[in-house]
C-alpha cells in the first residue's frame, strides 16, 4: 500500500509540474520557432499569425481573441511589426507576462532610411562598408547602450501609418525595421530573453529552459557560420529584394541587395521606380529579382523579361513552412540557398 501511495504521489507531482507549464502565445512563425526550441518537450507555444500571413495587417478572429485571453506568456516582436496587436494585448491579455523582443537589450536595431535618403541611395550604398556587425559580438543583456532602449519615437509606421494604405499610396517603411529575426545573432539574444521570461513565469522548469536555450544558441552559432560560408560567393548588389525587409540578413551576411522592388508589401512601386530597376536589370548589374512566396511574380517578370536575369520566390516569415522548432533554421537556410541559386551565372 505504501508503494502505491508513493507512486500515486509521484504521478500527482509530475502531473502538477506539467500543469504549471505556462500557456505561451507568439506572434509570427519565426518567433514561434525560437520559443518552441526553448520550451522543448515541456509544451508547444501557440501561434497567432499563420506562417505566411500578413503580420502588418490582421483582423482578430474570435479564435485569436481566445488565444490571447488564455495566454499566460506572450512573446512578440513589438508594435513596429504588428501595430494592430498592441491594443488587444492590453485588453485581452492584461495579466500575461509579455516579452517585447524589439525592446530587449543586447542587439543592434536597424533603422529604415528616411524617404529622401531612400531616393538618393536606392542601391543601398549604406550597406557597402558595414563592419560585419562587430557591435554584436558581446551579447550581454545588460548592455548599457540598450538598457533603457525606447523605440516609441521610432514607431511612425506602427500605428496610423498602417491603418489604411489606400489613403496614402506613397507610404514607405520608416523608423525601426522590425525584421530582426533574419539576423541569427539578434535571434540568439532573443533566445536568452525568452529563456529568462519563461523561467520567471515557470521557475520549477528553469533548468530545462536554460539547457534548451543553450542548445538553441549553439545551433544559431552553427547556422550563422554555415550561412556565412554558403553566401560568400554572392556578388554585392546583384539582387533585388521583394520589399525592404531583408536588411538585417543583408548586413549580417555581407550580401547587400541593389534595392527593393517595393518599399513595403502593401504598396506597389511606381512607374519611375520600375523604370530605374528595369534599367539596372537590363544593364546586367542585377542578375536576380526576388518575389515573396504566395504573391504574384508579375513585377519580377516585368523587370526580367528579355534579359538573362532570373527570378525566384523567397519568404521573410516562413510562408509554406511547417511551424515548429525547425522552421527558423529552415527559413534562413532557404533564403541563403535561393540567393545563391538565383544569382549564380
């Protein structure tokens, strides 16, 4: 009888421990993947924006509202990426522990160029002399430079600017570039913050979160090295991005683009812009024009018809990939492989 009682007690303790794992909600698939790696076998986070969904503009469904209401931990990039999510977080998940990754210390945010600078330097000359991000080398979460980092002044495109693109077709991204998951060095810093947030919410599983985060960071280091080698032969300025979302990737791996077909996913390029880009492609400067997965390739074909330049589909947030721990590395590897294949002679 004593053995039965002891066994029953152990089962109850195990069940209690499992029940205490928090319900975690993430915004987009790449962040979901990082969180899933830190949680490991303890549980699976929920995903709000489907892989390939439009993170910048989304209307919450009742099922989405339920996810927010049930969440005990929310991990999101921030309002610079999902401006529509800020208010629902306050009203539907007021007691959840919220980790806003764009506010985490220890990584270097990238700012979109001003509209005037964008016009003057469409070829991304500002990327030419970057220093391989030496400032990323020390990933101390107490980095004084960012300890009180306040992005509020940089969110010009996080509120009303995104509300209705039809009212101002000339809208371009300004302020903070939120697509930092495309830099695995920044992602490594975020993994540490995810670990700390989960540990604070669920201290009983702190050792597991720490071990999983260490493994995830090591994988990110390996991924960075692998992609650096893979991309070493991609000529600078030889490709056009679908829109201005790949800056972190370009800078991390020293593969600056010749510009972007459009400033944002929601705004089509004007005739003058297309004419300028077409001239670059026709002149042989650009050998690859990329378009976003799940979108039409009309603009890419318009720019490359009658030339030797190639087109290829690419995703910034994992469209077409299965959400889960492996998505992050699969996404970045896919971007790298696509660039290599598309720019090859």
